[in-house]
C-alpha cells in the first residue's frame, strides 16, 4: 500500500521532470527537433577547401536535416575523388579554384561554404556571389574590415546572403548564458574575460604564414574572445587597448602574433580583459560577472562538449555536434529568413575585423583606440 509520502514524492518527481522537459524545449528547440521528421526545403551546399575543418563540416552535415552536401571545390584532384566516393558527389558538382565560377550554371547548388586560408576568403566569396550563390565563409571573414566591406557589397549587389561560420552562436551552453544575461539573472554585468590559447605545432603551416593568415593567434582564436565579449555582454565596445608578447621570433615571424592581451570598454561601463596565444596551452574560458551572479564556460569554444557553471551551480544543456546545428540553422536563415538569437551575417563578421584592425593599431602605437562599429 502506498503511503502519502510515497505518493507526494512521485508527484513531485513527475512535476520536476515535466518542468525540465518544458525548460529544455524552450532553451534548445533545434536540438529537440532532431527526433521529428523534416519535410521542408533543403539547402544544397558545396564545400570549398577540403582540409581538416572542411572534413569536419562535411561529416557533421551527414546528420543535418535542412542542409545537404552536394558539391566540392578544391585544388587537389585526389581529394575531390576521395570526397566523391565518400559522399556520393556527382562529377558535374566538382570544381577547382580556376573553374568554380561555372557554378552559376549549376542549379543543383544553392550555397558555397568557403573553408580556405583567411587571405583567400575575400576573392572567393566575391566570385561565389557573382555566380549567384549564397556564401558562407569561415571566420575570420577577411583579413581586415575593408575586405569584409567588399564582400558585403558584392553579396548585396548579387542579392545573395552572406553568413560567417560562427558555430557557437547556435550552441546550447552559449545560448543559455546569453539568455541568463538577457533575463537579468546575473544583474548588471560589469566584466567579461575571454582566454583563447594553445601551443601551435608545425611552423611551416599556413596559419603561421602572414600572407595566408593575415596575422597569428589573434586571427585564428583571439577572434573568439572578441566575438564572445560582444554577444556575452550584449553590446559593442567603444575602445580597445592591446599589448603583444613574442618569445619566439623564429617561429612567429614579423606580422605573425604569438601572444596578445587586449582590453575592451563598453557603453554600459563594462570592461573585457582577453588573451590570445599560440604559445600557451589550456586556455579556453569565458567568464561573465554581474552584480547578482556569474557564468563561466570552460571549455568555451572547443568543438565540445562545452561545460558551464554559474553561482547557482552547473549549466545543464544538450551536447550537440556544433557544425550539424550550425548548418541546419544557417539553412533556416537562408531559406526561411529565420532570425538567429546572435547574428551571423556579414555585418557581424566585419565588426570583429574592425576590432582586430584596432588591436593591431593599438599594439603599434601604444594608444587606446576608439571604436565605431
């Protein structure tokens, strides 16, 4: 025979489970939709650049419902053949860097995801736009704000969308911290810290080549802290100061930064203190402090799983494959004009490059640089 206590305990547990399910559905609708069938339009994507990250995106897209890998663009014929076999890509959807302008005549491709070295993004995105296809480009969007503006102008002229591969803008732990800040759970937020760093390996890789990368750690991983400070605080900075440290000028040659610390000031009075390094391991942390509470993500920007905690305890959110969710959400932006919680358009990407331009200027001049984003 059930006691009243047993009955109440079960009733409480059921209510708690129902409450959690409702909360999770509101917090991560895209994740919970995965079990539901999808019978709408699909974004047909060609990937340009078949390296390590291009491969990661391609694998993740196999689980996407609204985006499908249908084409490839590469300068390496053997990679094209391998991808054709692995992903069942027809010959007519395969291009190289010389002839990919011909995609304008290919009705099977809707968008091109540019995943090539930073210095190539501008020209390749402009060519994609002129071919009449939507463009997704990896971050950093370009080498500087001027390149970003050129890309924005080209896509507007061609009436195609331009998105930047900010995968974390769709990631559940990230969105939960943003929700907490928006809902006032942290009170007035005064401080953000963003740490991004690891010891980079092969000195001959393109990321350490000024002509291809446009810089060093700042362009590759420092941009996470820049972008993160903006969406975590919910405002754009109005000034920046920065300092560079270089301990290995042989590996990190002129124009390739090793370690940069930088500080940002915001209209509300909040400040950010950030660090970007190619020579310090185990740096992957965002910290947000308000007068009522704090939120921390650590790891904050890796491929997952991310982890988080607040002054009230651990953050519990679904663990997802970032690129799968990203491609589904970007397909919804392109096909359905969906408005994301955190923007991923060209204007968003250009703001980060304006800040990076100012960081390099501050290092060079030793002065605080005013920002107009």
